[in-house]
């Protein structure tokens, strides 16, 4: 598994087989979960970036779970993807790796829909991760839905319901505030392109983290919602994570 491989595992929660991409160098120093974007899959980081090279450089075991088009959500049409990712997937992944990692050696990063999911995972379950990194993340799902053209709304209704109401379990800002007020001190790294339609919501989330006193870094620079931007910021994100 030194260069990464897709493994099929059976999820009792989902009631079906799912894919997990895993990479494990010899004597890994830490574990990194990498979350894909909407319309992507567990292979997209390996196929579109130099993640494999970066993993070996930093001595990281990497797990990239697949979560289909769910936005890492227990969907309105009955697909319990968030429960799978939060309750079952970590143990399945560590079984594939043949080792476990302490929370202080466990990190999570992702793009777009996966970044939305990782922020939910991190702040709904404080203490599981040492730090997290969001690249072009959906930090405001209600704001994301507001940006959608009418033709795309039907694809979001199976996830969030006919009225597209975002409940507290899917509200990243509320989950963040609640966790921080309860004592969560997990550092957060953010980056978003200046040509990305998610730029304003990332600026708002940066302001929220500042208001709450959360240790974090926010970066913005040229680029849109695209792999060129994510590749450019991958190494800085990983370096920052491992320093925290």
C-alpha cells in the first residue's frame, strides 16, 4: 500500500460495500484523512495531485473514503453517510492500515463538499483530530444552495429535503460555535481562490473563527474551484497541519 490502493469494505451502517483509498508508507508518523469533492471519488486526490509524493515526504498514512454525492450527510432520502464516516469508517480504515493512530497524530483535509464534511466531522466530534484543513470548502450550506441555478436544485433535495432547509446538524458555523464554546481548541487552516464562488462564505468563516478565538490561518489567492488551485495549496496545508 505504499503507493495507494482502493480497498472495498462492507459497511454495516450503509448496508453495502464502499471504497476506501489507502496509502501507508513504512513506519508512518501520522494519519491523514483526505475528503473528495462532490462528483468525485476516493481516487481523485491521487489522480489529480502529488498527494502520494507528499505522503512519503511527510511520513503520512493516508485514507481517502468515498461518500458518493452525499455531502457527508445523513441524507433526507435515508442514506446514513455521516454516521458511516463518523462511527464506522475510522475503524475500517485502521483495520486496512493494520495500525491505529492517537488523535494528536490524526489530521483531516479536503476540498469543496469534502471540506464541508470534514468541518462537520471535526466539530461534531471534538478531540478526534489534531487539526483540519479546508480547501475551497463549503462553509455555509445554506449559502451554497442559494448560489445554485434552478436546474441543480433537484439534485440537492435527496440530500437536504424538499424544502432544502439546513438543520443544526448540517450547519458548520453552528457546529463550530457550539464545539468552541464547549472547549474545543482544534486549529483550522483555510484556503480559497479569489475567482471561486465560495470565496465570500470562506471569508465569513474566517471572521467567525477570529471572533471565537480559534487558532487558524486563512489564505486566498488567484484561482477558481479547480485542481490547479488545490494542487498549489496542498503542500502548504499539509505542512501547516503537521506543525499543529
